[in-house]
């Protein structure tokens, strides 16, 4: 969408930019991210992108974009784009190769893992300056005692486990990770078994009764974690309100 306030007669009007000149993050020579937003190209309008380079086993850490949808396009190499569908509580894994895309709706938790060296991804957003909330920031900024109390965990173990996370990770594992190894093939995300499954379709398995709990948005509907939604006889309609986001976000 073009910007309506842009005066295209001004000498400051920009029509081109070298994305290589705006590096968002660099882990090493093979793993880094360049970015482009309206801050670098003032005629860009309602669009932006990340230019992502990864080697095998490196991960664009789990995060959400609270103000934008993300379209991930594979230029070279290969990767698995993983996301959690908040309406079905399913973890979906989508392998992409050159010329293929995976779409991540606005506000959905997701991450990308490279499955080949020299992987080059282009992440395209429908926002002039995309925002992000990263998993590393959620973990390091939430007090350990709150996590321990909330999830019935040992506070000392939580502190010990999360102590190495001192800043936003962006691309993991961190360069100084003592246990860093390339994930074995069997540990990589498996492709989604039902890539074309529609919401509210019964899965091949059913959760046990103890894993069922009421849907607060509709008390007459039973919510099955890790399974697709199934409409009740009373007729369940999808959520009509957006879920709130926590945090001020992060801009680049």
C-alpha cells in the first residue's frame, strides 16, 4: 500500500537501497540477518523485509510479530518453518525449498530452522516497521520466581537454566554455546502430516478426558489441546475477538 503523505518531489525521496548496508544481527559469516523498512526506504509504504542467511541447524528463534503477517520465501538451501496454530493448539512444520513459501499469520508463535548450508530466506511483512517479541526476551525478562511459581518448578533450576540468556538471541544456538551441535536429522521438525487440513476437522486421534478443559470464550465447547477443534452439536463459531498481546514489542 503506497503512503499517502509522501511528497515525491522532494530531493530526500528514496527509490532504492542496498539491504546489505543495514545488518540487523550477525552471528558469524554464515548466519546473519539484514533488514529493510520504511526507515531505510521512505517510499516503501506498508511493506518491509528481512534478508536471512543460515547454515544447517541454525534457528531464527521462536517469536511473534504482533503487528504483521510474515511470508517466508526460500531463495536457496532449505528450511522448516514451524508455527503454532492458536485456534487448534497444533505445532505445524512446513519444509520449504527454493521457490516455495510458508505464511505465518499475524501474532502467531513461529520459528525457522535451516536444514541445509547456504540457506537464504526472504521474510516479507505487511507492515512498514514490523514488531517482534522474542522467546529469549520473554524467558530472560520474566522473573525466575514467577516462572517457578506459575509452572510448579524449582526456582534454582529455572535460574540456572536461563542464566546464559543475557540478550536477544535472534539466531540460535548462540555463538558461545558450549553444547552447540548441528541437530541430527531425526531431531529436526517433521513435516506437518496434514498440511491442507482445515480448522475444526477431527484428527485421527482423540485426547484423553483428563486433557480436556472448557473453552472460556464459549463454555458449551470443549477445547482439546494438541488436536483440531471439533464443533459441538450446538454449533460453535470461531473466535470473533482478537487475543491480547503482552509486552511493548521490539522494533527494527
